[in-house]
């Protein structure tokens, strides 16, 4: 899906705190295409409350969304390092907490 700004969006991290953020702000399929998570226990499932499919992180490189909303912001440094190839190819992460920033 392409947002009203013409950008394709995904999310990284199927953590409970991230799911709370999505549900609180009503963010679902109309904004995000999918969620990726390293946990094989979460892959192949959907985010509770919003019907977003959860895939392995490699899906970011396969689909190359313009931006990925980082739902596991407390691990930002580690994830940004792990996703160096996605970022090298032009992908950006939106880190919502403690303040919104795009990296």
C-alpha cells in the first residue's frame, strides 16, 4: 500500500508495546503493509487488533518499503545495526519514542 504521501510503510517488531501504540493510534492496514520480527514464534501470525501479517526481517529487503516504523524502540541501536543493508539501500526507520525521529 502506498500512503497519501506516496511512501510505502512497514513496521519492525511485533512487541506488546508496539502493538499497544498501533491500536491506540488506530494504525493498521490503511497505513502499514506488514510487520517484521525476528521471532519465528510470531512469524506467520497477525498483530492483535490490527490485521497486519508478521514476516521475518528479510521481508524488508524483499519489499523495500520506504520507511519502517520501529515498534521495538528500546532496541533501536541493535536493530539499526542489524538492518544496515536495508538502510544502505535507502530504507529509513521511524523511531517514535522518546521523540519521533527518522534515521
